[in-house]
C-alpha cells in the first residue's frame, strides 16, 4: 500500500492502483520518461541503468508527514522499477539537490549514500546547473551548492519492497 499525503487529505492506493496509474501520470512531453510517484517524488529515466529522483519541497508538511511521503515514495519507486518496462533496467537511483545539501542525514537514514566527489556527482551537478535556469526552485535556495546522493536498486528492494 502506498499512502499519499496532501494538506488535510490522506489517500491509500493499492499496488494494482499504482501500476494502473503509472501510464496515466507519465509525462509524455518530457525529454526523458518520468513518473510522478507521489506528492514528494518524480522519477526520471536518465539512462537505461540510471534514474534521477526529484524531491519536491514539502515544507508545509509536518516532520511525520514528510517522512511518510519519503518512505512511501521509495516504496512507489520500487513498484515502478519492478513493473514499468522503461525503468526495469535501472540499477541506481540518484539525486542532486539543495535538499540533499541541507538534509544529508535524512537521505542517509532513508538508505542513500552521499558522495560529492564521484564522477557521477560531477555529471549530475552539470545537469542540475544546466536545468537551474528553467527550474521552479525557490530563489533563496538557488545559491546553495547541491549535494549528490544515490542508492542501488538492490538496496532499494531490500529496504522498501
């Protein structure tokens, strides 16, 4: 079951409902396939074996709601990785963001590794900065140097399946 929170509303979806919804919510106009997992996550296919996780700013949520969004979003990612043909070869889910920079312990608690010195971090940083011009990132967050986090598909399955 995936629990999706919105301000004042809780919706419980079954695995079957999530799978049936994947095609409906896929953004076909994007340069790369992407799936909105819940109010907190969007998963974007970057390469056949690599997906990028976009974490929405959920500042209006309580700490408990934020953690529920994140944990249930990770369960939703497992469902996508296992059932969506475009994402089945993904071996690593990565993210680079100001959120990782200011909350590294949170991402580590969820199973991610923080590594700002790897070649993958440099590649992701270049993509992040190129997209920043057209981003909806809050103006006060744009000057924060982003940090890079990743988790293997195997670890995701171990923790969230």
